[in-house]
C-alpha cells in the first residue's frame, strides 16, 4: 500500500511539472515577469523612442519588467535571431518596423516575419506621410520639378544618399522608377548621417524621417521637396504640412509604412499573444504615450492580431516584388 501511495505521489509531481504547476512554472497565457525587447536601432532615434514610450506604459499595465536592448549587430539581424530563438513565454521579443520585411526581401535576414516568428502586434502610423525628400539649403533645386528636370538632363549625376537595403533605399528606388530617372545611390548611413552628408554636399538628395529633417529645414540647412505618402491617395505629413507629396506633384510614389512589428518565437500560445497585443494596443492610446509620439508624427494604432498577420504577409509580398525589380536582392 505504501509503495502504491508513493507511486501515485511521484506521478502527481511529474504531471504537475510537465503542466508547469507550482511556483517554478507559468500557466499558458502568462507573460514572463522579465521581458527583453530587442530593438535593431541606436538609442535616441525614432525607433528607440517609440519602443521606450510603448514599453514604459506596457510595463505599468502588465506588471512585467521590460528592458529595451538596442542591438544593431549584423544590421539588426542578431536582434531578430535572438527573438526567434527565445522562449515561448515572450521573455525575448523584437520590435522593429517595415525595414525588417525589407531585410528579408533582400536576403540580409534569412527568416520571414510571417513564417519564422509569431506576429504579436502590428502598428500602423496615424500620420499620412513619414519620410521626406530633402536637398541642402544651398542646392540649386527649389522644387521637385527642378530636381527631376536636371536629373533627366544629366543621367546618373544625381547622388542620392541611402542606407543600403533600408526603407529609404526602396523608397528612393520607387521614386526614381516613377519619375523615370537614372540616379546614383550613395551609402550614407542613418537619417542623422544622411542629413550631415547632405549639409556637407557629399550627396545631392536624401529621403529621411520628417521629424529629423524638420530642424534642418527650419534652420535653412535643408529644403524639403516632397513627402512619401503612406497610401496612393497622397496625404501629407503633420510634421511638415506645407510640403506636398510626390503623388500631389504627379509622381506615382507612395509606400505603406508599418510603424511597429512586434515579433516573438514561432508558435507562441495564442492567449499570450492576444494578451501582449492588447497591452501594446492600449499603450498606443495612452495620453502620455501620445504626448511623446505625436509631436514627432510617430503616433500609431494597432490592428488586430489576425489583420496584423495578413498585413505582414501582404506587405512582404509587395516588398519582395519591389526589391526584385530594383535588383536589391543579394545573390
């Protein structure tokens, strides 16, 4: 009888252990108490500011401790790989944006968001345009038409600063294609570095975030020629409301931005995914978060988990086609 009771007790302990019972395990749907958000961007930039604003509020609402880790190793690939290899309790996630899909399309990242991760939350911008085409303050170009006319008269002479394989690289390619221009792409780094190169006249033009360009434009160090709308309707940026879009000026160039892509390891628990998604959706509507993000045109709204996955799949397909057409895919 004693042996039978001992066997039953051991069986109960084993069952409890496998089910994650007791203080050592978590139930399905529980989020880890200590969460690391890998952010493939430098501290202080728009991506980082967004991650910290959301993360601070999510930590308050969820009770989890959230640490933002700026990890640009491998152009952001290492951050993505860490999240893909993380535990399914959501203790290691990656927060990025459309650039992640571009890295997949170009072959820089060997994993795809919809196939190799769990798509937890997708935030789309409230603002109708986010990036702007700028030239230096002493540039001979005062309008988009000035730039296009000269570039057509002198094929290959226009030096466009880009971050190779980044969002603005694709947007610059779309603009050149839409305007039927032959331009020369120059690796110029981040938006801050592109603006520095522009002022130093080592490049002629660049697409950069409107918020980062604003102070250069207001000081006369740069001139804004056109903004890239998030839809074919051709909306403008709230940060630079007086700058017309490419679409308004007859150039069929728009690009749907995804402000936030929050991803975790593949096959996370559906209940946990919904819980984390809802924390982020709620944080985006928080007034303190809005106060931080709105002046920079970085306000966003989160779509549902189901719509988020479909949006990622559709956007990846579109970007794959553009990257292929522009010849940006690595061999």
